[in-house]
C-alpha cells in the first residue's frame, strides 16, 4: 500500500481522498530541524501510537505502542538518540508525546531521517490528528475519522510519497 500526498491538502489513501494539512512553510526536499517544513520524498511507515486513556486502539496491521506519560521524541540534534522515541530526560531536547491537546491521541511515524539518521535534518515527522487543519511544524495532520481509515488500510511495509 502506497499513500500519497498529492498537494498540501490532499492525502490519497487507496480509493480515499482525505483532507489534510502540512508544515507551515510547505514541503521541501531540503528539510532541517525546526524549519516548519514537511519533507519531500518516499518514506516507510513506522509504529502507530495511541493514548489508551482517551481513545481505543485502532484496527490496524501496524505495530502499535501505547503512549505513556514518560514518552518523548528526541529532537536534540546533538544526541545519539536523535529522531527516536525516548523516555523523558531533562538533559536531552525532546518533544512530549503525552500531550494536553489531542494532536497525538493517535499518530503514525513517518520514517523520514529514521534509519540512517543525519543530525539537524529533522525529527518527529508523523501523521497525527487535527481538528482545524491549521499548518503543522512539519507533520501531516488529518481528522480522527480519517486517521482511523488510514490505520485500517496501512501495512508494515506501506510507503508514503510526499510530493
């Protein structure tokens, strides 16, 4: 299964055309940490994370991880844990996964800069939730209803193409 971001606001998933939003400064082949851009290219799909205190585990073939209060995502380019899920550590720059808002009630990792990590090239690129389609910090965001559709059709070997 290949899903494709055709433009800044349409995600093609099988026969579904889903409304979405992307990074505040658009899509770029030359992404770097903090640039508010969504990376351009073809990427693998990683784990699906969910907040079990707020939502049900979705029906999916992806590997699922329950979000806990101690989870974060390393955005510290100097760390050897850069662009990986970590336990909260005050000495390492990170983004909390267990959030007050609902953006990360569900999210799927996009394997951008993931397997062979390059420092400063960007981290924490996800498909996550939105209620208002406001631009993101670099992720792709969809409504909860559309996320459930995506989760249902993706497989572990699925790819995403961002044009």
